[in-house]
C-alpha cells in the first residue's frame, strides 16, 4: 500500500514539525483503514469524478470510508501545530 502524504500550505512551519505532522497523519490513516488505504483512496478518487449511479456497491462502500478516515488522520496530523486556514494533507496513491 505505497502512498505519500505531504502537508501543504503551511508556511513557516519547520521541516521537522512538518515531518512529524505527516507521520501522525499517516499513522492515524493506517490505523483507520489498515491495508485498505490504497483501494479506499482510489475508490474515493473515482467517486469524486463520477456520479453515485456509476459506482458499484463495493466501490461506493470503499469510497464512503475515506472522508471519516481522512478527518481522523487530519485531526491527528494537525495536533500541536496551531491554526493554518489553508493547510491540508495531500495523499497520493503510489
């Protein structure tokens, strides 16, 4: 399940703090989805470009798991960083 996580739009954040935030995000995402990170992410990306009627039940179920898992991971990643309105974690499938 190779994928990358990078914190975006958080100017002035020291590199070590950025790397720690990305690691917290990744650990939380792995905990929420386990080995399913890659298929859930891919299903969510397909769902974002499609209508619900175009998805199989399996793909819809996979895609539906992404928002909650991402939100949990985002909360963990931003812990101790403070506020940054434009900041987000970018996740890319490997």
